[in-house]
């Protein structure tokens, strides 16, 4: 008779270095199993080809998973010039090959055209859904669909190295940016074609690759050591202004009621705390000046 594992109420954010070959959901399910967690979710899908920062939210932190998904990301992309593929990465069939010698300077000169607001057409080999099915399912069936262009923002883009027609390019960008498409577009601008041969996400918001842990490391740890890796729930919204409530206001806020607070209150979403420094949740100032709870945590 199989003994059912008892699930735990785990709260916090784990910074996982997603391994190559795992889908984001496969990585999530493995980590959730290791922690025996009741509730968990990931923030910002990474392709199986990609590695790097994948924040996993547990318990009350899942209430802020979408906030992290919407944050800027930083990637280091390995781009091979002189060849295009059906998928835009090394797993696709070769479509064209061009003899070339792409240099560091040539890429540097072309990159300003890809900084700021740019337009991308989502690739067919992507998880973007059409009529309930991801585009890659249509692509695998040989169906090409018309995709609407979308605006994304490239905050920073720079060449780190270039050798033998393979360049390392660092990109900081808004959510929804397709790095494969960016690599293809850069190759097109250089008139030689290109595809992605490697991709690592090095940052999500303020979370950095240096602070991540691998699944292999987690597997060797005790429960206590794993729990010690969890970051506080409020780090998921660390970039928002902080506001403390006095005891009465904190009580009513926790009950889901808007509260009055004197003084100048920052506009927009706020991190809300008690006078003792206990994180209460996410609040927002209403048109009447009161602070309304948007997400209340129970820690």
C-alpha cells in the first residue's frame, strides 16, 4: 500500500536555476514535490532550451506571482549567425545557410535599432495560445497562422563576445519579449540570418542568477536546509513603495476593508506592513484617498 505524502503549508520564494530540457511546469512540479508544498506556482515561462532564473512562489507568495511575471527580465543569448532554422533555435530544421564572418563591431553597430520600443511577431514555435491551443501545436502539424505584431521594450542590449560567428548578447527587456525572434531579426538586419543556440535568464526584477539553486542541490538537502533558502513573501513586490499602518488600520486592512491614513501617500500599488514590520499584503490608494487591500496575506 502506497503511503500518501503529507503536504506542507510552505510560504516564500525560491530562486531556481531551471535546468536545460525541463519545461517551466516540469521544474515547478519537481520542486513542489521536493518541498511537499500544498501550493506553488512559477513566474514567467522559460522554454525547455533555456536555463536560469525561475522564481517559484509557494503558498501566500503565489498571490504575487503575476507581479513577478510582469517584471523586466535579463537574458544572455548565444546567437549563431549564418544559419536560420524552422524554430529559430538549434532544435529546428535548417532552412538556410550563408557563408559569413560576423564581427563584434558589426553587431554593436546594428544593435541600437533594437533598443527601446520594438515590434515583434510571435514565433509559431511558442506557447502563445490561439483558440485554446499553443501555437507550437499548430506548427508541429504544419499549420502556419497569422500572428498579430506586438510591442515590447528592450531596455538594454549589448554584445558581450563574438567568435566563430557565435555571439553572446545580453538583453534586458519587458515581459512578452521573444529572444529567439530578436536573434532572428538581428541576423536578418545583418543579412546573414541567425538562430538561438543557447539562452540563460540571468535576472527577474531584482532576483539574480548568482542567488539561484539547482534541482540537483535541492535533492541533496534536508527539509530544514531547503526551507532556509526561501525568500520572504514580500520580496516578490520589493520594488513597490512601502507603507506602515497603525494597529487599528492594520486590523481593518486584514479584514479586507479600506482604511484612512494621514499624510502623503504614494500613488499606485503599495507594500503594506504593520507597525511591528509584519507584511500584510498589497494595497492601493482609492480615489477617495483610502488605502484598499488588493492582496491580503495570512502568514
